């Protein structure tokens, strides 16, 4: 059953007797954000009220991440603080990837947790919430939905690849795509509610395929761009393995495809890439970047890098540093390697060395990002308007518009005049998109 219909069916004529309050705490990636949004809408549909104050919440949902040990530790330490908060009436739901990894054993450690729902049985949370909300008194609750300029759309869950450091395929399972029709319908709904920028999500988002319909990722982008109100289509995170000439042709023809591409590199040493089981080498990665920038020289590339992966030598790290300088990423999420599997690919450098390499990379990334931003002064950028005087360039930068006139258009061409605190400032340029 299509997910939106599933939600409608489950919440239809089902209103709670007393107004319950809920709070959602989300850790990790945008996919978790998207899942939390679905849970939020589901509860709002049932007439519950969201609160930011844990003290006032009747239901606390902790949507967790396990990609790095640190993320998991943060969620666990939050649970540790809830013992005093917990009463028989107040419910704690521990969901998501860490819940999947740790499983029900978690309840032994924290018996006051009511439910542990792993990422693979994500839909079970709706049955539990229905039960917890209770009652069939049909209050005609008015749902106040936050008006959003951008929204996420998860198009596939899970991953068929097995990068050696990554726990995701084990906690989220194999790749499961949504149907082409369901995605289009959902994006149309979002567009009719005012969404202008849609961010497609998937662990390897560009491997998307609806086999039944014979549609792939590029077909999906093309179809979404036909939805008039959608002005920008972004996607997270593509994998270098799944770029192809069909996509590049579309990138050339279709101005709705965001010019901000987040393309995870992880390391620029071929030895390390091989050991990570990433399936590409640095040459292939640079070719993709080159093709994107040949098509549109403004293309802004950001990336993920893991510092200090097992057996990373000083020379391997230098290769990564050199590539960061050469490619000129406009942003890099730098992660310190955190082994997720016992007896497999252990950390082979000291914590001090790991810290040192991480800091060196961060410094370099900051310098490059500043250089790129400074070069923007004098350029004309396409800016999607988010609010009265604020927008985002289609290359992913925040932009304040110094202009007295109210901003009515969706898109403006803006002449950048200044850069302050990683934000561009500019004036309306006299030409409509
Ligand atoms: S492609 Fe991404 S999600 Fe899949 S195994 Fe590799 S790092 Fe993990």
C-alpha cells in the first residue's frame, strides 16, 4: 500500500480522547529527519500536540543513528537520563538504526523503555502509536502544518553495497525502492503545500530503479521536474558508481537539478578505497567531478571523508589532502574513523594521530571553502527565496538579499556583493529567471 494512503487510512476517524503531547528527538541523517517528519504528521493527524519540552511530553520518540559509535552513544546517554522522567503513563519509543543494531537486549539495560523498534520494522511504529494514542472520539482537530520551502522525499531505503566500514546494510537491509508513482504523487502533494525544493533521499540515491515501471533515477528526476511548483531537485547521497551518461545529459538540459552535488569520496588513496570496498578509484571520481563541472562550471561539490581508516598511512592521508586541494570541495564532512565491526578493520593509528590528521584536514577544508566563497563576490547567483530577505543559491549557499523591495518571486538572480560568516550577501540582479 502506498505510504501516504497507509497514513490516511490509519488515522482516518481516529482521534484521541485527550490531547496528548509528544516529542521527537532525531539523531543522524536526513533520512531519519524524513522518518521523524512522517511520525510527526501521523501524530498530528491523530490530534496530538508536539512539544519541545520533554517534561510536558506523554510520548518521547528517540529516532537513532548507528553509523558512528558517537551517534549511538549520544542516544543511549539520553535514554540514561530518562529514568526519573519515566512514569507508567509516559512512554518511551527507541527507534531507528541503533535500535535495530542493539535490538531488544537494550530493554534489559533500560527496562523502563517501552518499545524498541528497529529500522527494518519501521512501519510498526504506527501501530504502536495508534495504540498509545487510544480512543475513537472523532475530534475535528485542525492540523497546523508548518509551511516548508524544502522537504525531503525518501525514494529508497537500505543498501546493496557493502562498504567495509559501514553498518547501514546490516541495520537497514537491502535496497528497497519506493514505487515511481508513489514518489511522484507524494512530491506533487508537497509541491501543492508550497514546497519548492525537493531533496531525494537514499543510501545510494542514484541507484534508484522501479523495475516494474522500467524507470531509473534520471527518469524520476525528469518527471519531478515537470511539476511546476518544484524549482530545485537535490539528492543525497549519490554513489560515484551510479553516475552515467543519461544522468549527465539530463544535468546539462535540466536547470531544475541543483548545482550542489554531494559526492562522497571517503579517501583519495586507491589502496584505501579498495580496502573500503568502494568500487571506484580516484581517477574515476575526478572524471565525474570534471564532467559535472564541464557541463556547469558553477557546480559546487561537497563530500564526505573518513580520516584514519584502517591501515591509512601518512602517504595515504597526504593523497586525500592533495585531492581535497585539487578538487576544491566547497565543503567536506570530515569524520574520524570509528570501527563498527569487532575484529575487522581496526584503527591502526593512535588517537592522537587520528586527531592530528582530522585537524589538518579541517583546517585545509576551511581555507578552501573561504577561498571559494570569496570568489563569489561579483558573481551572479540563482537564489531560491526562502523568506522575506533570505534564500539559498542553487549551489547550496545561504544568501541574504539586501533590498528594500519585498521578495515575491520564487527565484531571483542576485549579484553577490559581500561574504560574511559563510553567508553571501547581494542585491537583486535585474533579470528574472
Ligand atoms: S554505499 Fe553508503 S550506505 Fe551503502 S554500504 Fe557504502 S557507505 Fe554504507
